[in-house]
C-alpha cells in the first residue's frame, strides 16, 4: 500500500489522543451529572399513573391542568403531553399510583364534561423495576451477541473496540437526557437499541475496510504502518458514513419537529445517538482497535521463544 497521501487525506490517527481526552472528559462530566441532576424517569420506570383524555375539539396544557384541578380533589399532573392532529388528545402523567376512588373521580369528571371516558394505566413499583431490569438485560444481551459475532467475523480486538464504542454511544445519550431532563421511558430504550444497531453497522463497515487494507499492506512492523491502514480506511469510508448519517438525521429531525410531543423524546434520542454513533465510528472505535492491536503485536514480539532442545549446546 502506498503511503503517499493526497490533499483530501485526513490524518485521523494523528489526533487520537485528543479524541480520547474529549471522551474521557465527557464521561467524567456525565458521571457527575448523573449523580447530581439524575434522569427524568417516566412512569414506565417508576410507580405512577397515566390518564389519557380526549375531546371533540382541542386541548391546551393549561386547560388540561385546570380540568384536573377541578376534578374533585384538585389533581396536579406531573407532566402533560398533547397528541393528535389538532391536540384532541392529552396524556397526563402522575408520579405515584392513583387509587380506585381517585380514578373513578377523574373519569366521572371528564365523562360529564367531554362525554368520553378517560383511559387510565397504572405502573406499580414492581413493574417499573422489572421494566428497568429488562431494558438493561436487553442491552447486555445485545452487547454480548455483538462482541461474539465481531470476534468470530473479525478478531477479538475488533469486538472489544465495538463494544467500547457502543457503551460510549449509549452513555452519551443518557448524559444528554440528564442535561435536558427529557423523560426517560420505554420509547427511549427503543431509541437506544436502534442506535446500537446503527452504530455497530457503521463500525463494522469501517472494520471490514481495515481488514481488507491489512491484507493489502505489504508489512505492518511499525505503529506507523498500522496507523496508515486505519487512516486510509477511515478516509475511504468517510463519505459513506456522512451520507448515511445525514439521511437518517433528516428523517429523525422531521419526526422531532413534526411528530408531536408523544414521540419527541424518541426522536431526540435518535438524533443524539446518530451524532454519537458517527463520532465513535470515526474517532473512537478504530483508534481503540489501533492502540490495542499494536500493544498485542508488541507483546507477541517480546514474548520469549521457547528454546529448542536440539539447539542447546551440550555441557562439557
């Protein structure tokens, strides 16, 4: 492989320490935020009730708040989300489960005023905990499956670098949600798993290019040889990565701005995850593989060879 580069050649590896430093700082800030600000958990992951009310006209958040305050005991929803083409549907979330008498009181009020019975769904603390555990288990199972596949398809260090990139992407989304305090619910988990699939696909495409270029490389005896393979591979897949992410970003952006409040957090998680996934594929996964692969080669090179008994000179 020729080491000559053209004007458009971007030396990614040259700046790898900057990428590692940025990711490390972001991880540190993220941990601090999670311990201080925390996450805005929806009722899917903690005990609570959600009331869905409908009208023939349209709702406003202020109107829904006023209706609940007048519904007998003066209820105050923790969050109100409007949905429908003309906001004819409203979802009111309450942290803490509503009792049967409270549900009956709310339903009676809205039936009398709007002629439609609200639907009420309740999540107990046990169900919320189970949902959270299942979400974590699903991500762990996906990660184990990915590392096994990548290890068999490529090699072990490719798999480890892929998982490191996926953890980075998922953590990036969680930290951003901690900053903006968007609700974390089941659609959020669906968005994270979607990003996991997108990110690993982008990473595998890059790794496949690295493997092909490794086969064409005449020698990889120095770190510069390996670094050149990574740089060439990233430059070859750069246009593909940018075009792919822009296409999906346009779709996710349309959902975020036009899809309504009900799926806005899902679309926002997709947007953040797409950015994080592209970053990790270009600036993190390949750079980690390069560092670990070089250290592995060094260990193999420095490993003492076993002496062949036939080569030993007999003692006099």
